């Protein structure tokens, strides 16, 4: 306390000077219109600049959320455009990219928008990584789609990232059906051209035409039915001659893939858990 008093006594003339300076400035700006207007204008300019900086900082930190909302909205709009295209094509006796009920179907689910941060298309075991993980609600075996159709299935998820097995992976096996005909098979990719894949095990009695659309069947407990996969390009006989093998042009261009959505579908996950439990219970147990 004594040191404080000594400090104030030693520099009292400076404190008196500062008080008088502030008082003189107040009197100057308050009782002189010109100086008052200059002060008011300058203060407003400084305050406006600070508010602008504050708005820019808030905008920067909210950019991630805005981008997520825009990605999800873009997916809805793309699906809506495809749906309208499908209706128009139906009137002209052709099929569109996406089933007309797909937009309403996807609205039933929680779509988690994500960005592709790494991707390969020229290997047999292609994988892609997205910037969403368990902290965002992503889990193993969730389906991944884009505006044009099927992408793949989540294989592994950490807190903030997830690895996806895309359709362009020889281990991928997605249940599909011919749109409007309900004949189904399984999508496989054998390597090579990243725009083409095959649907195996289509029954011999199935009736279809070239360039008809193939979509998800909904039997896999991962994807809902009606999501576009591709168009029929060629028809081959299977090796045993008991079924057809269809070559497709895939609807998704994996080489240009950037924005995707993970389908968070709790009922489908429950179906998958029940199916796994049933399969585990049916496995033969080793005799002890």
C-alpha cells in the first residue's frame, strides 16, 4: 500500500495531466460542432470496421456448418432434378437416372454430408476416405451415396474420418435389381474400366432391354431400394449358363467424386444386427 502511495505521489503531475487532457477533449467535442462531427464520424468508422472484422471471424468459423448444409441441400436438389427427369423420361418411354420415389425415400433418413479427401480408381482394391467419422454419426456398414447414385459402404470409421469400400473394389458386393422388373443380382467390379461393372446371377427367365436402369434392391440392409447404380450396356451368359451377366455403365463417376452423403438409417442397421445375430447362431460350434 505504501509503495502504491509513493508511486502516485511521484507521478501525480502525469495523472493530473491525463485527467485535464481527457476533460479538455470532452469539452472540445461536446461544445464545438465541427470537432464533434469529426469525432462522431471517426468513432463510427472504427466501430464499423471492428464490427466488420467480428462478422468475418464469425463467418469463417460458421463456414463448415454452412458447407455441410449446402452439400445436403445440393443432394436433395440433384435428386429432385433426377426425379423430374425420370417423370419426363417416363412420358417419353425412357428411364431417368433416379427413381421418381427416391427423393421422398431419402428424406426419411438422416443424411450425413461429407467430402471425399482421398480416392483411387485404378486399383483392384480401391478405397476412398471421407472427412466424417463416429463423432458425426458415421458407423461401419452404412451406405454412401452421391447425387448420381451409389458410392459404396463404410468399412472402417474413426472419430473424424471413415474409409469406404466403393463399388470400384473387387470385394464390393451390392444387391441390385432391374428397375420396374424386380429381377435382382449382385454388383461386382473386376478391375479395369472405372466406369463399368457387372451384375451377376440375374435369372434366365428375366425380361429386360438394353439401356434399362439398374438400382439398389433394398435387400442388403445397407441401401434403401431405388438408388441408381447404372444402365445395362451388354448382356452375357454366366459361366455355367444358368443365369445372365449384365455389364453396366455406372451412374457414378468415381474419378470426379467429391461430395457424398452417408445414409444413417437406424431401422436398416437394426435389420443388419438381427441378420448377423441369426448368422452367428446358425454357425456350427466346435465339439469339445
